[in-house]
């Protein structure tokens, strides 16, 4: 089981084409924000991730999507995102956008852990994804701690 992040999005007028359905590039902007949200969920907001690991980002190198049903102006949709595979210097993300509990769009991304080249700072090169980053995404590491015990004093049974 993979760690999943859920993001609710309200479709705005500016997201739509003249037919009042979401203009397809807007979905990719949603999914990019959802990938950032997934990293934030494990404790790596994008700015901190870039600074901590000395990378320039996690750019897309492959993208495909299936548009199953339209979403319209004023709809509220939910995107579920998860990393489905980790490789040495890249990873795959799956986004599933639901509208009225029905799958409307499914997107698959491959992203690269990227840094400026040490040999030529004008170039970008992939770097190995740090093991600690991969481990942050394990479900076992992200289970919520049990709720603290109530502060109410337990009543003692009279004997």
C-alpha cells in the first residue's frame, strides 16, 4: 500500500474553456501542485526539499493522462496522488481525479531528482534519490500516532 495524499479542488471560471469544462492543461497544473502536496505531507515542503538536498527540483520527464469524464465550472473534485515506484534517480506518480466520486482523469508522471551539474552549472543532471526521502513515503513511517489518552480521570469502581 502506498502513501496517498488527497487534495480537494474547486473548479474556477479561469480553469475552463468556453464550454465551461476544464481546459486540459489546467489538470496538469493541478497535478503538479498535488505532487508538491504529496512531498509536503511527508514533511518535505518544496522550498525546504530544494534547500536541504541541494536540488533544483523534480522535473517531469514523462507524462500521460486519460480524460474519462469532464469537470465543469463550480464542480468540486478530489485528487488522490501517490508515488507508485522509486528508481535510482527518478520516481513515478499516479494522480486520480474524482468528480462526484467517479474517476474523471488519471495521470501518470515520471519525475527526476535533479541538480545542477557539478562539471557545468548551466546543465541539469539527475542525482540518486536519497534513501531517507524514499523511506519518508513508506506507509509504516506515516501512520498517525494513536490519539493521546483522554485527560479525564478514570472513575474508580466502588467496591
